C-alpha cells in the first residue's frame, strides 16, 4: 500500500541560496511536477552556500539513488526510512533550516497540511508523532540533504483507511484566518517567472510586529499544486537578525511557479511561542 516514490533533487529557482542563515528566496523542484512517480532524475544544482560549487557534479545516479519507504512505528507514530543504493539507511544528514529532516504531509485534496520534524532512530528510521489525520490518501514530502549529497525531496504516498470524504479546494482568496490571526497576501504568483509575494500578519486589526524566528526565518511557505501535488518550497527574503528584516507584519517571499493551475499556499509563522499555519488558495496564471 505504500508507494515509495523517488523524485528529483530540486531545481533552484534562484541560484545558490539554500540556507537558513541567508534566508533568501528558494525554490524546490518545480520539475517534479511533470515527472511520473517512478522516474528518478538528476541531482540538484549545488547549493551555493555550502561551498560545494567547486565539487564536480556528481553522477546523476549517485545522488539520486535514494529511496523512501514506510517503517514500522508504535501506535500513533509515523516512521520512514531513507535508503541508499546499497539498501542501507542513510544516517548522515546536514542541518537545513534548523533541522535535518523536514516532513511535509498533506491529504491529497490538499487538506490536513502538517510540517513536522522527525527524529532519527538508532535503526536509521525517522520517526515522529503521526501527522496523518482523517481517512484518505496522503502524500508525505521528506525534504533533506544527506551529508555529501544533494538537497532533495522524496515523496511517499500512504493511506489512512476508512471512508474518506474529499474536500473541495477552498475558493481563491487573498485573506486567510488562522487562530485569531488574519494574514493577507499581496502579489501575484505567475507561472514561469519569479514572483514576489508579501504576506502580512495582523491580529485584532493590528499589525503583528513581533513575529518570532521559526526554523531560522519569520515565515516558511510551501505551495502545492492541486491534483499533482507539485511541491514548491519557498523562503523569505531576509532573515531574523540581518539588521534589515523586520519581525512582521510583512514577510516577503520570492517564488517561481513552474506552471499554472490552482495551488494551495501554506504559511508557517511563529508568534508568542506558537506556530500557526495560514492557508491560501491561489490560481497561478
Ligand atoms: Cu521543517
């Protein structure tokens, strides 16, 4: 029932700006959208701030030959393995955005978004409190960088048994309400170019100006395309502590959408010690 899917390492929308310390706009892998699930692809371009420009490009197979699969976990937990070509678990990872492993989970109708950070078990599996919710099909995106390899996103499809009700995608809106906060979206995400998006956070009609760094930034934005769940991971312009980036109310992102269609945007931000996720439906032209 679990479909291990291997997807490409990502293509950077903006050259060489991976890295939480820089916090610059970053795009993960538009090309996966067009790829059938069984296809593997070449490794990502080297990420600039890891000092690996000088390294020769790895053979495509070398970096791409990782696979992901579910692993056994206690009740209420979710575990998976990342394995190399030799079939052994990959156990050495670089920290990216404060964590070695970012796991994005969403139901296939784009509801139930979760962004969690599993822990590496002694047996090499990653485990976390289950991010799965009500019945239905789910896709998990494991976003990581194995030490010495390329940053990449592997996807794993799984299912929560039971009678599933598909939720229609909420209507497109430039305003999202979450946990008493209102987040407004300014800017237009267009296909095939770089789009500047500004998200502005307010509460009770007042701009929030004391956002807290979360994973090294004031906001993390993930976009998923309806139907094929193409994954777009974007990071904000500016970083906490860089002397020019204010802690709200505005969070600015640069993103490139590889293609059009309806997308769901998920903004994680932290305020007063809690992380909130504001969601928007956006139609990309
Ligand atoms: Cu994360």
